[in-house]
C-alpha cells in the first residue's frame, strides 16, 4: 500500500516536471520567433534606406550633371575714384552786355556777327556822325580864331611895353593889355577843350567791344535808331570763357570742393571736356534741396550758352567692388547682379552703380566683394536656377 502510494507520488512529480519542461520550450520558441522577426524588420529597413539613399544620390548627381557651367567672379574691393554725376546748363562765365555809351544816333553798319571773336576796343557797329562832325569842325575853327586873337593881344602888349619907357602909355593901359592877352589865351584853351569834348563824344558814338571775347548775341540792325535807353545790343563772353551751372543734391555738394576736377559732356555730343570747379553755392534751394556748382570750362565750338550738359566730378577715391560691365544688368527696379549662393543657386541682388571706368563698373552699394557674381550669360539665368560656378580670376 505504501509502495503504491509512493509510485503514485513519483508519477505525479514526473508529470509536473514534464509540464514545466514543455512550458519552458514554448517560451524559448516565442523568444526566438520575436528576435527573428525583429532582425527581418531591421534588414528590410536597411534595404529600404539604402535604396532610397542611392536613388536620392543618383537624382542629385543627375541634377548636378544637368546644371550648366556659369562663369562667376569674386570681385573683392579695390580703390576706385568716387564720382558724382550732375547735370545743368552752359553759360558764359563772364558775360559782358554792350550797349550805347554815347548819345546814340542812326546805325550805319554792323561789323560783327554772333560767333565771331573780337579784340578789345574793336568797333562793333558804326553810328551816323554827320551832324557831330560839323560841330567838331566848327569848334576846331573857333580854336584858330581864339589863337589869332591871342596872338594879336600878345603883339599889342609887346608894342605897349616898348612905349612905356617914353611915357606914352600909362601903367593902367599896360595892365589892361596884359589882361586882354591873358583872356585871349584863356579863350584858346576853352576852344581847345570844347573841341576835345566833341571829339571824345564822336568817338563814343560807335559801339565798341570793352574787352576781347566771343560775340554771343547781336540785337541791332543797320538803320536802327539807338540811344541810351536802347538796352543791350551785343553780348560778349570775355576771352570765350564758359562755365557749367551744375545742380546737385545737398549731400553731394558737401563732397565737392573748389578745384575738384570734372568732365563735361554736352547733350548731343560724345565730347569729354575737362573742367574744374571754381565756385560752389553757399545756399541750398529750400524747395529742391539742391545747390549749384559752377564749373569753369575752356571754349569749345560744341559749347553753347543755354545748352544742357552732363558733368562727372571726381571727389576723391573709395574702396568698392569692381565688376565687368557684362555682370551688371538693368531692370524696371534699377540695376542688379546675379550671385551664386552656397547651394549653387542663382540669386538676384539689387546694386547701386558708382563710377564707370575703363576697368569696369564700381558698385557703390549692394555687394561686399566676397560674393560669386555671374560675369557672363546673366540674361539667360533666372533666380532659383541651379548652376555649376566656374570662378574666373579678377583682372584687378
């Protein structure tokens, strides 16, 4: 009985042990299954990542391969002349209005035309002097009459002096004869002065140039009656000197000094005439906020008083980027350049143009000089385009 009970207990214990062994095998299988599934998932993820990365790289390579080569320049900063642009009118630097200096009369001949050079004292117009000439002749004759009277008075005085010692003539008579002689001599001097006055008036009848220069205008014709109220008949610029009255902003006016060099270009011509600032206005126009700079320029046939001209004044030097003219473009909003950023993408950059020289165009503002600026073919690119920049060495 005890033996059977022991056997039953042992069988029960063996069953329990077999149960636990079966449960442990099941857990291990599940664990391995989970590990296998995780490994498979990681492998699939790695495969997908590698595929997508390779495709993106391939797309990037394909995009880079399709991007065009574009020549760019890194301008840096160089020393350039700081120029100021202005415009204004041409005028005579020293204009001389010429009118009637004498009593006037009828104009017989006009001897000059606008555009002719005249010398100091040269006759510009001849005035009729027929009446004045007869008056001068009459005064000349009165001189001779006075001289004859003075000669006769002197002779009588000398004869009287010879008779004084004999007692034939009193001292009172001698005093009267001396007075007559002196009065006759005085009349001679009066007649001479009157004649000189008439001669001077006649010489002032003609209209003459007060100084050498270029005749600008003529407002008199033969047959015209002129006088002191006739106004200006001729205008002459002394020595042909011209000037430009350039208008510029208040800020630019502060950068200009007397002696500043300038280049004048008359409208309608390609001439570049050298000039120099000789005076700048001490007053600013309150409405326009502009001042006037007077630039002295030598005579040129292309210069006409009253005409319009452009001026370029050199006001020192400054550090600025210098680009070739092909790199700077113009649009509705002003000047701009195309730059390539770090991602090789084209960007539009507005700039302000400064001095234009033979070496290129200086940029007053908008660039630091470290950008990659498209030097050529800018008209065929748009902002946002991908390019392959090819850096060109700056000639500066």
